[in-house]
C-alpha cells in the first residue's frame, strides 16, 4: 500500500551516519560540511541553501550560523535532504508539499532513507518502500514521477570524500586513506 509521507514513523539509527564520514569514530553530530561544500555536493546554489536555512526548510543540524562570520555546518543527512529537495523542486512539486516531505525525511535514519522512493503526482508526495507499492501507485493510471533516495545517497557517498569535513568543536579530523575508503565501500556492497 502506498503511504503518504506524514503517516510514516521513525525507525532510524542515528549512528548509521558515522560510517560515511572521514573519521568513522566521530559521532555524526560533530562532523559536517560548510555551506559551500554542501551546495556543490547537493547541486544547489548558495542562494537556495541560505534561503532554505533561513526559512527552516533544510536547516543545518550540526551548527547554525549565529551572526556575521559564523559558518553553518551540514551533516551527511542534511546534504542528502538538500539533494532530494532540489530534485522535488526540479520536477514541479510545490514548496508546501516539499516541506511535508522534508519533515518526514528528517525523522528517518540514513539506512531507512536508502530504502525509500518518493513519488509525486504533482499534488501529493508518496513514499514507496517495496516494488508492490510502486505497482499499486502506478496502476492508478495518473502520471507520477519518482525519486529514488538511494540514488541520491549513492551520488553523495561517491563525492562527499572530495570535500573538506570539519568538526563542530574545532578539533582535527583523522583522514581516511583512499584504500580504506575503497575497503569500506566493498564491505558495504558485500555485507
């Protein structure tokens, strides 16, 4: 059965995100990316990022800006949500419906997000987590488009290591060598 986004519960594990950062031992609430990097990774403009942060559409969860000279710090999950918002906007979904979708995505763990495909008929946003739900939605006969969150997650995972991460407390980040990164990717694919 296809479910509308507001009806979903949170089943996420906040620790899942740590494996995607350069130093997997750091909790995800300490390591993130500055606004300029978040823009490049998500494929949005800085103007969009700033507006979405000021209107609380997608605010940084690691560190918000507090006056002139302070920098926002976005988590991996924040950047994933930014990318999904961009895709929803590009397909014509209204900002009001995107806000509903974002509230839902915020309550999910990264692993949960990887199993979601968002569909919209332009009016309502639906979540599908199984092929059967997709078939049920498509049998309705109306035109819909889909966004596989796992695709966005893979895109971000593939490029995020190219950008400098930062600790919210100002500490040093231990960089993972490319060999270790390749090993982590292989382990994720096989296990």
